[in-house]
């Protein structure tokens, strides 16, 4: 299996957000595959295939306006998007921190 680098997503997001936002970080035990998979699907989305054809695709949180992926277990979000990710993390009992900051 080939690992894909996420640095392209990080670079693409550099100009996506500016101003006041929140750095949201979380911690998931890597042995808890259910929680890890749930978080990956939420962040990056997923598609379903039938007979080799892509049938449906759910767009992940990092592709939405007001969200910038910065690295493993970390995103910047505008204040308007903070409640959404907090709700997901709390509903899935994932430990997290959110810190206000200024992105230039």
C-alpha cells in the first residue's frame, strides 16, 4: 500500500483562512480503529463503489469553506465552523482542545 503525502493539502490551505480562527487538535488511540476510521471519514469524506464505479461521495470537513487542514490531528476553523467539529468530537467521545488564534 502506498502512503499518500498530506503536504499538498497543507500547502493548498495556506491562503484559505486569515484572521481570527481556532486551532482544533484531538487525540485518538491508534488502536481504536473504529474511532480512527470515523474521524478519517468525517475529515476527508469517502466514496462508495459498486462494480468498480464510484456511486456516491461524501465530502469531508477539510474541504468545506472556513476549514484548513494543518496536519495530523489538527485543523484551523473559522468561528462559524467551530460548533460543528466540536459537536462531532463530543458525540464520538474524542478528547480535543480548541484555541483561538490569529492567522496572518
